C-alpha cells in the first residue's frame, strides 16, 4: 500500500466512527497533500472516547513511523503518538476529574513510551530524571 492509499484507508476508518464529516471530506481534493491535511484534521477533531478498530491503530502506527523520519522533536512526538495520546489524556482527565494544566503532562507509561521512542538513548536518562 502506498502513502496515499494508507492515508485514504485511515480516513475511511475515521469516517466510519464520525459520519457527520463525510460531506466535507467528499469535497476535499484527492491528492496526497490535501488528503494528509484532511487526515490530520479528522484525527484532531475526533472524540477520543470513541475507540477505533485495532486495524486503524496498526495502520496508523505503520504510516506515522514511515512519515516520522526527518521531523523535529515536537512534530515527531505528536506524529508518533497518533490518536492514542489524546485518547489516553482524555481518559486520565476523566478519572482525575479535572483537566491537566497546560504545559504539564501526566507521566503514564504509554506517554513516556512515545517520548522515549522519539528521543535518542542519550536523552532518555535526562528525561527520566526530570519525570521522577
């Protein structure tokens, strides 16, 4: 599957969970650049409490890791995280009963995993020191 096919499949998975965006998406240009922007938009506006299929997460992870190369650190963290990070953050805030303050993050194991997968080994000890 090429990059455009992967993006289109990911969009299809997201639209299965959010039919209300279908009319807008049908009007969007079908080239890779526009479909990639559409995919990012759908990932940003989706309800994190609506779980997607394991096939979505597998394809998303494959696509984002392929696309990750050559990005800056912040972009790499967000790209590597995919939509699992906002899902987990929403779950944490629901359990704790309040929103996490801006600029802080909850040191859950999957959030740490995303960050540590982006940084080089030499950075990990420093970031672990800061977290604990």
